[in-house]
């Protein structure tokens, strides 16, 4: 079976983790500090705080911005439920926006319609590795949290995603662009916001009391992150090679390929094809030994019982994520392409 996604690990990764295990210092320490510095330097942001997950990073970002009861936080519908969870953690009201059917990112036009006097922040994911319309969103004058869980290493005009919002968050889950198993990070150029995030991450040995969280990253996770980050450019290069082969095959079949708009670099965290018989396509691919998935399991407006999301409703009936990751072999890529040709051509 060709997996839908999996981490890419090598001897340097194993050695880095083993060195920490042999040191006897497993919890948050020197390696975490090194990882924070390495990622913030890579993205081009002053400060970073490593945490236990991407969801924790979102939660602490919202706390740092003072989001709470009565505040509204705008998020796209076509995204995983972690964003909804983080908004509800702080007692804020989630305001859900539709997406752009070309890029799968949040629709700026629909976003503008959702802004009110109570809008505290906008969480902007860069979906599947393609940067969102971040400049246009920043012009709205509302604090932006960039969700870079799927876009680390992608560039928007002159800089990497994660360097534009007042805060940005990252996820290093096992199947993300690179992995620490579980883990996340918050980046910001705002010293005060970073101090709040760092203070909220650790709950013990404080002079004052407030509700804080045990959201720490371990040193052996951070050691893996340091090693993986060094290979990120190679990971992206391989993903783009595979995406190029997929693009050629789909264009031959006159099927649409993933959007790449001017001034943006796609890193292909996911490669999404559109098929109106998507359930049948996934089942048929499974029978051929190829695991494909819905790139978003269920959009947020469906969880919340909302209507009025025509683009998201259309995309969820067609979108399929096919395997793409650095350790995917050329033979496996050819097998996937041959299977797609035989199946998509019948759509």
C-alpha cells in the first residue's frame, strides 16, 4: 500500500534524538531554545516559542491577543477543526468564511463581509502549501494570525509565510512539512506578545498566579526538529518534482492542476485533484494499493450547522488528496499517475 503521507527520517534524525536521550535531559531545555532560534531565523522573525502542538500554538496566540468572551475570530470553513477548537478554548465566537475555489484559501471578499466591531483577529491558513492573499487581508487593519501548519518554507513575494502576521503558528505533527512527532511553535516580532506566550506555556514556579498551560516541547522533539529543518529545502524540492510529474499527467488529461498565483510559491504539502465522483475515485485507488484522502475531513460550517458557503460546499464534493511526500519513490509516483489516468479519465 502506498501511504497517503508519512514522515521522512534519516540517520541524522535518529542521531540527534539519541544524543538527547543519552544526555539524560529529556524535557524542555537547551535543544528547545536552539530550535526556537533556528526556526525564527529561517522565517525571518525575531522570536519563537516552541509548544506541544499546533493547536496549543493557536490557543496561546489567541490568549496573547486578548481574545475572549464576546470577541469574534474569523476563520475559513475549509480547514481542520483545530482552529475551531482554539477559538472556543478562549470563549470567543467563531465567524466562519467561505473560500476561494481556485486557491482553496480564505475568500477575501467573503471575509470582508464577516468583519464587525467585535472582530478581534483573523486566522489565515495558507492551505496545502499555497500562500493566501495576505497583503490584501493585512490592509483590513485587523490583527492576523498566520496559520503556517501546511506552509512552512513557502514564499509570498519577498518573504516566507509566517513573517507577515502579528503572530504566526506552526505545526510539526508527524505528517507535516517536517516533523517532531507532535509539536508546534509561535513566532512574532512583538516582544510583548511573545512574553505572554512564553509565560502561558509554563505553569510552575511563578511569582503570581493565573491560569497557565503545560504546553512545553521536549528536548528530544526539538532535536528532531533541528535536524528536520536543515533538510526542509530538499523536502520542498522533492515535493515540487513530484507535483511537476502530476501536473504533466493531469494536463494531458485536461484536468485542472493546483493553482499557483503570481508572487507565491507552492510547496505542495498536499496535492489536491478534483473529481465529481471523488468517493468512487478514492475507493478505486484504495483497491489499487494507493491511499487517498479528503484533504479536509469535514468543513467547519457543517460541524456548526451553518449555511451559505457555496464554494466550500462545491469543493468538498470533489477534492481528493493524493500521496505526495519526499520519500515517495519514482516508481510509486508512476504507479499513482497510471492509476489516476485510468480512473480520472472515466469521470
